[in-house]
C-alpha cells in the first residue's frame, strides 16, 4: 500500500544514508518548497475547474467540456494564458506595493500549508501550536489585500480592500472561537494531537450540539474570511467591478485568483481536521468489519475527501445565495455569530470539564 | 368628470386661453408667461388635480417652437394637453420642475435637443449629447454633414 | 470605469459607476458621491446609447418606423411595436380583425413575462446570486422559441404591422403556449423558493429605496416602480386599449413603497400575465390576421398620442403629422426615463450595495431611456 | 463562412516527442501558447443594447458558452481578453470604448456583434449620433451580422475567433489570406 | 427578556430554514443532470433545425435554369427602412429586339440588415425570401456585402 508517510520516510532515509545532516535538511527543504509550489498550482487548477463544473451543474448547464477530455485542460489553458498576458502597472499606482501585494497573498497561502496534516504522520511542520499558527498567519493575508487596494489607485479597489479589512478582522473572532472550542475539547493546539483525539469519533459527533453549532459558525466565518460569496464584499463584481483586484491583470491576477482557492482549501482542511477528524477514517462504534474496510482506505484519501466535501459546501453557498450588504455582514457577525459562539464556547468548556463528551 | 365638462371648467378658469378637443385629449393653448400659474392652478384645484405630467416635449414648427405638456390626474383620470408657443430664435420658458419633479430630466432633454432655455431649472445642461456638441439636432434646420448620412 | 475623480472638496469619495459597469445593465453612467459606503449624491449621465431614433423616424414611413422601436426597449419589443401600430391605426381609423387583436395581446403578455423573467435573473445577479439568472433564462428561452416559430426572430420581431400582424400564428403556437403555461407555473414557485423567501434577499430588499406615493407621481414613475408605491397606473386598466377591456385580470398594487414591493409587483404580474394568456389561448377567433391597408400610409394632419403599458411602465407615442408619409415629429415617452429620475431620491442615504439593488428593481433598460 | 470546428476533446497541441524512459517533450511553443489563448477567451462585460441580451442568452444555460471556457466574464477590462461589442456605439460612447480597449492587456481581441457594431446597422442613415461601425474606433477581428445575431451565431463568431488565434495570423494577414482563397 | 430571546431564536430558525430551502433547490439541480438543457451548438450542427420563419438573411431564389423572379421593380429597396438593398438595373435587348429592364446587380448589405421582413412583404413576385442561415461571422466586413443574383442569371419567363 502506497502511503504518503512511507514516501516521505523513504526520501528521508535514503538521503540520510548518503549526505550529512545539514545538507539533508537543505535538500529536504528544497523538495518541500517545490512540492508546496506544485501543490499550490495543482490545487488551484483543480479547484477552479471544480468551481466551474459545480456552478455549471447547479445552473443546469454543462460547463467547460471542450478543452481536453471533459474539459480538464480548461484551467491549464487559462493559467497559461494569464501567465503570458501583458503585465503592466497602471498609471499612478504605487509600483512597489502594487507588485508586492499578490506575492504577499500567495506566500501567506503557501505558508499556511505547513502545519496541515495531509495524511497520517504526513505534515510539513507539525508544530505544537499548529492551530494558533494558522489563525495568526491567515489574518495577515488581509494586509496583502489592503496593499493591493491601496496601491492600485482606483476607488473601486480601495473600497473593496477596506470592506475586506473590516470583514476579515470581524470574522476572525468567530472563526477563532469555533477553533477554540475544539482546542478546549482536545486540550492541545497541535494538529496531530487534535486528529489523534478523534480516533474514536469525530468531534462533530462527539461534542453534542455545541460542536455542531461551532462547526456551522466556523463554516460561515471562513466563508467570509476567504471573501467567498455570499460574503464576497471585497470583490462584489456587480458593485465594485473587481474589488481589490480591479486593476490587476495577467500573472498578478492569477496569483490572487489561485491564492483565493488555496485559502479555501486551507480553511476547509482545518475544518476537516478540527471537526471531521482530519485523516481519521470513519468508524462506527463496534462494527469491526466496517471499521476495517474504512481503515483500508488510505488516510490521505480520507483527508482530501473531507476537505473537498467542505469546499463543495462553500461552493454550494456561493451559487445559491445573494450577497449581503456590508453593514448586514458586520451585523451578522457582531449581533449573531459572536454572542452565539461565545455562549457556545462556554457550553463546550462545561462539557469538557464535566467530561460529558463521548 | 366628462371631457365636455372638463373643457368647460377649464375654459371658465382661464377665459383668455383657447381650449378645444384634439384627437386624443383636450388641448389648452396658453401664453408662455402664464405657464407656471396655469400649471399651478391645474394642479392645486381639487376638482381637477392634474398631478401627473406624463409627457413633456417640444415641436419645431420652423417659425416657432411649441412646448407640449401632457397632464394626467391620478385621482380623476382625465387628461389635458397644454401648448405654448416659443420664439424660434431665443426660446425661453419657465421650468415646470418645481411642480413636477419628472420635468427635470425631460427639460434637460428638450434643452439638449431643441435648445429651449428653461428658467429656474436647477441644472440645465446637455444630457444626451456631449457637452461640446454644436447645435440642437431635433431642430428642423439642424444639419450635420459628417455624422448624418442621408438616404 | 470612465475616469478617475478622486475626492470632492469635503473629502467625500466621488466614483463613476459606468458607462461600463455590470450593475448598470448597459451604458448608464452614474456619478456618485460616497461618504464611506453611503451614497450622498447621485447624478445620472445619459446619452451613451442615444441613437437619435426620434430624428431618424422623421425620415421613415409609417410602415418602416415601427421596427426601430423594437430596438428602444428591446425587452418589450412587441409592446413598443403595439404602441406604434395603435397610433397609426387610430389615426387612420383602421379596424383591426379580432384575431389580430387576440394575437397581439397574447404576444404582448408573453413579452411581458419574458421581460420580467430577465429582470428577475438580472436583479438576482446584481445582488450576487448567480444561479437565478440561469433558471430565469431557461423559461425565457422557451418563450423565445415560441416567438421565433411564429414571428421569425428571438428578440426584435417586427411582427406587429399597421392593420394587424405580419403573419398568421404558427400551427404549433397554441399547443406550445399551453405547454409553456404548465411549465412556467411550476417554475415560478421555484423562484419564490430560491429568492423571495431568502432571508438575505429580504434584508437586502425591505425598507430599501423608499419612494412615497406622492413622490412617485411627481417623478412620473410608472409601471411596477409606481405600483410598488401604491399608485394605480396600469394603462391596461385605466385607459384600456386593444382587448384588455374584456379581460379579467387584476392590477397589481403593493403599498410597501420599497424595493421589495416593486419586486412583489413584478412577480405577481407574471402570474397575471399567465392568467390573461390562459383566458385567450383557447378562444383565438378565426379569421383574417391583417386588415387591408393602403400600400402607402398617410396620416391626417394632426397630433396623435397613444399610451400603452410596457413591462417597465407607460410608453407614450406622440406623433405630429403634417399629412405626409412620414411623421413631422415623433416623441417616445419612455417609462425608464422618468423612473430613472427617481433614482437619486431612492438611493440617497443608502449604501453602495443598495444602489445596485435599487437599480435592479427599477428594471432600467438604457436604450429605452436614451432612445 | 465555414470554419473548421475542433472536436470536443481536442488533443494537446504542439508536437509531443517521447523520450527515453517514458518521458515526453513538447515542442512548438507557439502552438501551445495559441492553444491556451484560444481556449481561454474571457469576455469583457460590455453590452450596450439589444445584442447584450443575446450575449446573455449565449451565456445562459441553453447555449452555454462556458463549454468553450468563455464564461469567466470579467467586469474589469484589465482581466479580459476579448470585447464583444454587443450593441450600438454612439459618438459619446466612442472614447469610452477606445479607453476600455486601451485598458486591456495584450493580446486582446474584438468581436463586433450585430449590425450596429459592424456598420451602424439600422442606425446608419439619418442619425446624427451613431458611429458607423465599431472598427472606426478600435480594430475588429470578427464581424457577426444579424440584428441581433442568434446565440449560435455568436458562438460561431467565437469559434471563428478561436481559429484565427490558432492560426497565429494577424488581422491583416488573415484578411489577405481570405482574399487569396477567394472567400 | 424571554420574548426577546424567543424572537431572537425564532429569527435564526427562520433565517436558516429559508437558506436551506434555496440550497435544497440548487442541490436538486446539482444532482439531477437530466435538467441540463444545454444544446451543444457546433456539435449539433447536423441536427439543428431552425423554424422556417426564422429570418437569417435575404436570399434570392434561383431555379435549376439559373433563373430568378426579380424584375428589378425596386419595391424592396423602397420598403427597406435602412438602405440595405440597392438594385442596379440594366437594359437588356431581348429576342424581339425590344429593350427590357432587368437587374444587373441586386446588392444586399447584410451588415446593415435588421431582418425586419419588410422587403419580403413588399416583393410583388416573391423573388426574395428569408433564409435560415445564421453563421455570418467574417474577418472582413466587406464580405458581408453580397450580390444576391447569381452570375449570368436571368429573369424567369412570364414574371412581370
């Protein structure tokens, strides 16, 4: 059985046999960087295609199906075209910040890939404050958006960036609360610990209704945090034409575009890790035979299928709901989500202290 | 109120003006200086209550321009057309936009296409054509050899 | 994006919405002043699609000028053509065969439904919901198919001619319309399910873009825009033309004065249109579809005015004739032009997102405004 | 005009050379680039009048130009590849259209959809404000006749444009080519 | 306080149920691919049938002897609202030595045509009709100006 952890340990042992420790570390870091970049590009391509197919099927049409078999090369063609397009800096823009912004957004998205456990014993960096790391770093991406909006010298961009700032900072709180509730249940910030604590059942099921509420709040909050419809205030195509990336073209726009999808992947991966057991297979009580079959499916498949399910849910939101207005968006956060998640955290803490969870 | 009665009551209100029945609506021809007072009376008189200006336009008769106001009453559902003649060289008339807000855009359009100057209009500017456009295209003497290809 | 104007004197942001902007449904240009996200001033700038139709019609004959009006309010092209044909017919006192009248009314109501469907989809798109657009177009396509079979085109049909209609109905027409009625009745409930009841949608619509009854009349609003404010202004009811007198339908009036009322009016109007078609479709009388008219039409000297109810409101056709073969002056009183003038009144004090929503509920068709 | 219609699942362009050890090498970079460009034409949301409705119909479920990858309609010219001029261009709009075209990054393409954009169409004679054909303002690649053209006609125009991009010829070259073939 | 809380949770419940209703509908369409109505245009070209009344372009009918019914009366030219049709006449000398009017070129500007059908209605001899072709995309707009009468075509006998 080909498992990802075997591959990584094979690479590590074979390198260690021939090279010194420092050079192994350097080589491995290079490999990881390359792998991360490849994953970044590959995930972007897949997710964009998935989005287009999902939207097409919801909208009773076929979606891309002519470029390559079943249209699978569609996003590859798009990316290639975007890379080859003329890239220019608009007149009056702050050249340095304008060029820097997409890289800030992209690099942050890539850094966030680090603590995610893609499979059993397979994470780039399983640091002991993994969840905290993610919440901390993901809020930095708003700086990239603000930078882009400011540097573009365009009112639409500026409005979009300001909206995005207000929105991401507000929704960080609820997302943090939702994450915190699982941390309270687990008692650890390390991703591998959180996953391990779900070996006898996912937190979504083990944590009673409060965990379910936390999950719903988490999904809503991260939809807002990644600027997805119905919370796509930063882009708001029908209001602000393109929002913060109105003035971006070609390659730089592609980076924003890809980073958006990578961010969705990351938040959904975290959601899957926290609430749906990460790479843990689905087990039902004492059904040994069933559990064995479930165990046979590689852990990476479990992780990815859970993540992609959550991504699908977020896409489903996008293609169903109208967009909120900016003040309603903040109202939703401060009047509904925040009080509920605070109260919910209290409940969860009670459950954790009393040990009421399964 | 029937059309006959309407004509009579309006005639009694404005004995100087001439009113007769047109193809569709009764037509009241007035002097341009009395426009605002006539509109005001028609709007405020409770038995008439012409509160809805549904069309305002202008016709170029070469010798003069005619402003045409189509009025409707949303309460009684009777209509009236008011006409007043303007001088072709320097057409000027009081703006009706303080009585009927809809007149604001209509008058800008008439200014644009006919060159009628509306006094006391809040912002009388060209609306459909560019600001540097020469002439008023719906005038009969308008000619544009560059843009207009005659069939 | 047209040109960048930075800030006004007191530090408010001035931005140009349009002429190329997805929310303006065409080439309307709005100069808006923003205080934060709140619109403090709005100034429409028209004419980006002013095609001088009125001047052009002065050199076209009374048979020819009708086709240009299809391009004015292209979403209710049949109704525009109807207005022109009615003007010419009433001036020449042409008696139209009853069959033609029935066909005209059915076509007009189908057009009204198609227009409202497109409005529904486009408005949902303005609000950020993209799927309704596709569902709306599915129904619209079936109307287009019916139109294409009988009238020979999908959008700008030029089917109504002075004296009747251009061709007789296609043999499949009645069956297809009946099929459509059944189909659409099931789908219109989906519209409500998807959007009307949606909490986000309701919050975006209720108490937004308020215009009182008095203001609506003063601004000359017509159609669903005015009827959402409680003004009775359906020309089909108050000045009936064609065979609307004989039909049983309600004038939809809502008293909420806000965006949601305007939305409701249009949704209910679609059902009323269905009702009208249901009454007519089985009773289309046999006979001629076109009255005999002279080859060259000459209107008598005088002035003629016709008012009809398009999907957007009251369309007036004002023809001044000098007795020739073409009009001396023609004026189209377009519903959108007056409705647009009320936009500033509605939008002031609302957010920029509401501006988009309110424009959606006004259902502006820019070529209709600019002519 | 007849264009060659590429089958739904077209093979990857360029010349693929198998190498030792099971790898492949792709050459003919131009072909690959043109393939990418032709299959990823993002239109600008730009409709002025009636043709815009038919453009929307083309985007809608029944005709669905997303099958070709055209559905990513961008509201901002910076990210668009092709302007479909759907409707009349009047004198007041002309500078705006020029500006939009200038704001688009290269390579950019233009389709003149319908009679108005092609030549002024119904508003050619006796109008004082209509531009008689969008190609007086910006260069046009493909013209579609019709008032408005059916959605299929627009799809045909887009396929024609794809073929043009794949051929790698410029506007003038392709016109000369067509004259040479007597088409 | 109790009523406030009740209202608060009722609001939340109603909001969520209204959202779920919409998601149910879109979810239904996502899973039911039979609802897809897309016609795949270039692939369905062979089966695509347009209604016979569809107006794609004006064509002149020619029979197998390369004869048409156009007398060159220019009724269509007069009926056309925007000068799409130009008829250039010539005088032919027929067998009996009489001069007879005939068309030299029936010039049709497809790029101007609005398919309004007025020319077809005006034609007294039914020489022209509307064709259902719609694939009018060209790279050069001069190609849209067409001559409708085929080279060396003649007026059919007996058509006046």
